[in-house]
C-alpha cells in the first residue's frame, strides 16, 4: 500500500505525469461521462497506470463520495503514483485549466455579455464531445458488462435515472446491495489465496481528517473575520456546505445550487445562472466549476456597493477574482482529503469478496449512469428546445423536432470519422470541431 500520510509530500513527483494531467485538464470537456471516458482511455488503455479492474473499483468508490468524481479519480491515480504530492498535483492540474478558462469567460461575460463567437466555438466542441462520449460509452460497456446480471443492473440504473429521476446515491446503493449478495460462494473459494493489504488505522484517518479540515476551514474563518462586511463570508459558507452535501452527481448539486443562488441569495438572475451552467458544460473541467462563475459575479457586484472598509479601494474585477478564488477553495479543497482518507480502503475492500462484489455492482451501474448523462447531453446538443414532461413519478425529455441544430450534424459526422476510422486523439478532434463550429456559424 502506498504511504498516505502527510509526511510523504517529499516523494518525487514525475513531471512527465504532470504534463499528462495538464493535457487531460485542457481536454476534459463534456462533464462526468466524457471525463470518465477520457481518463479511462489515457490511464488504462494508453499508459496502463491502472488495470481495468483497478480503474473501475476506484471509480465506483469515488462515486460514493461527495464532489466531482472525475477530479477525485484523477487525484486517486496521482496518489497511487506519487503519494500526496502526486495526488495534489494531479487534482490541481485536472481542474486548473478549466478554472482559468471559466474565470476568463466570467470576466468577458461581465464586460461584454454573451459572445456569438464563443457560442459558435463551443457548439462545435459540444458536437465533438457527443461523439467521444458515445464511443467511450460503448467501449466501457463492452469491458464492464460480463453477463445478464451486469446488463440488468446497467439498464435498471439508466431507467431509474432517466425516466424516474431517482437519486444517484439510491441507484449506487441498490447496485452495491445486488453485488454484495451475488456470487459470494464462488468468490469465497479464492479469497484465502489473496494477500490481504494492511487495514488503514484509525490514527491515520483522524490525522488526515484533522489536518485536512484545518487546511480547508482556517482560511475561510480568517476570511470571515477580515471581510465580514462583504459577500465573501457568505460565499465561503454556502459553497463549503455544498462541497460536503453534493452527493448524487453534478446535476443534483447544480439543481440545488441554482435554486439557492437565484432565489435565496439573489446573487445571479435565472438567465445568468443558465449562462454559467452553459459555460461550464462547454469548457474543460468538472461542471461544478460553475461555482467559480457564481462567486465572480457575486463578488464583482458586491464591490460596487461596498462603502468603507478594507476592500473599498479594490477594483470590482479584482474583487470578483477574489470571490472566484474563495468559491474554488471552499468547493474543491475537501475533495482532496476525502480521497486521501478513502484511498487506502480501496485495496482493502477489493481483497474482501463481498465488498469487492458490491463495488462490482456499482461498476455495472456506472454504464447506466454514463448512458443517462450521454443521452441528456446529446439531446441538448442536437436540439435547441428540450422539454421535461413529468407524470407522477415518471419523467421523460421530449425534444422539439423543429428546433434541431442542423449545423451540428456535419460536425458529428466529421468527428465520428476522425475518431473511429482515423483514430485521432481527443484533443485533435476537439480542435477540428471548434474550428468547424466557428466556420459553419452565422455569427
């Protein structure tokens, strides 16, 4: 088991790895489904840093934690390769490019409003993401679905999410229970032949937790004292709470956040919130990076009405950047120590047949989870208008056929050809799609 205490920060981190994580950070378009597929392609298929089983066991575990699962998965792989230093740099590199892009776009948004050029650029990127995600979904399903039981779990997970809007934690828990109770007798026969990794100690867990909480919360408490007359403490409090209750995937967290930000705090209008989500969906990095957009706009506007105090002389643009930094810190810092606490348990869990089978059940449900996100994303890319119809516990997304985005279709065809037949890398396909999006637009 890799050392995981804070003392292993001195472990040498491979700078070749850093280049890989930065590349993934710039290419992680399309939300969780695309990011999971992209990580699989780079980590398992291309570089063999994890085996197929190790990857999906880690992903299954990350899905049980609050926060963006792809970023936490990257952090876990970095931790596996170089301890805490590797985990920190992998996680930061994975979200850093997207955070910088969102900040730049937020500054442009507050200065110039919506840009037709950017809209055209990102429409092409979205088309490429649909192709990449669909191709990766098929690849993941081929490797993950090994029998009728796995297939049933995947289908039921998709139905539960897409048609019944069941909470993702409930889906994962049900899949884990199914895995827990099946095939135990077969697995028990070989369990004794496998070497059992050492069980993590309570002392190590408490130490990591306390140090992590101090690193996360002390700066936010200091901010509350220094900037109590500004919006910054409220931003810190709200997004710190969001970070620890964001179970159920990005869309569940965004639904809760959108309601609070628009209705309760009134930091943004409904239109601005939708624009922020659109930017987050169209740029690399986790969708939850929309929190940075919210923090920037809220702080920018607050600086215009501050009278007196330390922050009076700071320009609105700089104060907006401070608000963005506060939301990033509050939202993403706990993701790291969640992983550093939980990571040693993954090897310990998979060495136990019942717990390993529970993770295998979750692994099968991931196919349904990715399929749900793929269909949701594709509908919103192909059609300008998509209506959610609800009848009791049943729901379905119905696209307006008259609103089909015909300009997306040729980009889809070109990207499909480049990916399937030419086997281009994702970043090249995304670059071509972005150029086509601008070239075919009428902005």
